[in-house]
């Protein structure tokens, strides 16, 4: 949230969109309900209460203009405005609308993102997403929904990787159509999502001068560390999503060189069961892919989108140094830490 040392003059500011102003009896209002930032102001004059309440519904007007309309004293306006700025409730009135790709110009996403970061009401975060690139490999139900979620959230470029045919089991989640069955997944998904998100850039190959910011790989039954050798050597963050028998495991979200990698995960699994490498070989050779069940698919796609966007937005994903396990019937993600394995050369211990 905003710090007191950088509080701008409140006159140029407006109340942050998405922050409700609630009456708590005479002379007292509450801003927000989230325990991370909600604020109670008490000892307010009637005019000040009316000013703050009106500011929540006239967010196009600056706090100063609304204060003048409600005849709030200048000194009190500055005093209260500084407090609100210090607590992250004020944002600058935008001089121009940033170029964002999120659905509806970010109207649904920006107020929420603006509550998390002091970034001008979420629009700066959305504008940054518009120049980011994400790869999605494995385009069954989970990968297809993930690509749609990332486009909705305003990611600029999505690279789709999967030339296997669309299966009837891929249908029913709003991505593929019946007529896509039997045709190549990446091409059909690009056609379907390209029509829904025309300003998003869709591609199927990378260029050396425009490498991905993150790659998500949806894998059947098991993930092999060799899959990520190139991404590791190029330092590209990546997230495996592994579809099991009645579960999906996301992670670890690998930040190469700083968090546990997929080889670390396998080394830990081998420490726990020396037969694990043999099982991996057999699992990788099984002919039939596990079904991407409805609840597991939508949950995994949403969780994967959350991990990718957290990274793009500059925060550490929950699956960095951990795996998120979702099992049926609960369908609740459980986090299990994954430390860097001492025998794996992927991370350098801090000196
Ligand atoms: Zn490792």
C-alpha cells in the first residue's frame, strides 16, 4: 500500500475504485471490508461523512472537487486525504487510459488489482500484462481453458503448443466445438479464441527475440524433468500441471536458479521410493491419457492462471518452491513445500 513518505497532494486524487464506504453510525465510516486494508474513520463532521460517501459513488470526480461540493474545510480535507492516501485508498485521476487487453477494458479486473498494488487502480498492472508473453503446452480441457483465462485477464501474447487432435473429451468447457474434433488442437483453439479475443496476439512458435515470460505445460500422469531442459537453460519460468487418476498437481512453479525445479521434485520422490524412476518410465508410456474431469479441469485452469498472473504481476506464485495438489471429491488445493534437492545443481545456495 502507499507509504506516508510518498503521499501525493490529495487534491489530484480520487477514491480507489472498488473500495466501498460504509456508514457505522454518527461521525464514523468504514472504508473496505478486507481485513488486509479496511479502515475506520471516526469523529467526522456530517459534511465529511457526506463527502466520503459521495466520493465512493462519484469516482470520476477528484476528492477535492467532491469536498468543495460538500463544504468540507480545506484543512480537514487535506488531513483526511493524507490519511486515506497513506492507507492506499486514493489513486491518481488518469490523464489517459492505458492500453489494456483485459475483457471490458479491465472494468472487472482493475478495481481488484488496484486493491492489491498501489498502481493507479489496477490499470498499470493490466497495461503491463498486455506486453507479456505466455506459452501453453498441452491443450486438452485444462490448457484450453487456461489460455482463455489468460486472454480474459489481458495477457498480450499466447503461444499455443499441441498438434494432437481435438478429442470428444475436450468438449464442454466453452473452448472447442464439436466440429473441431479430429483437427489439430493448437490450430482450432487459436481460431476459436482468436475470434473471441481479437486484440490478443496468438502464435504457435517462439521467436528468439521474443521469448516467453512463462510457460505452462499440462502433462498426462507424470512430468519428466527433461521436458524443461531448454527452459531451464534459457532461464524461463515454467509451471508443470500434471493430470493424475483423480487429481491434478500444479508445480513446482520453477523460477530457474532460485527455486526448486522439477528434477528436485523427482529426486525427492526417488528418495522416498527408490522404484519411482521405473514407475515414471511406465507412466510416460501408457497409451491412454487420464480424463480431464470437469471439476478438476476448471479448478486446475483457474489455479494455473492465478500462478501465472501472480508472476507476471510481480508477486511470488504460491507454487514457487511448492506443489498445489487438488484431489476429488474435495477439489481444494493443498500446498506441499518442495525444497531444492541438495544433489540437484539447479540452485546456488545463498552465501
Ligand atoms: Zn533442481
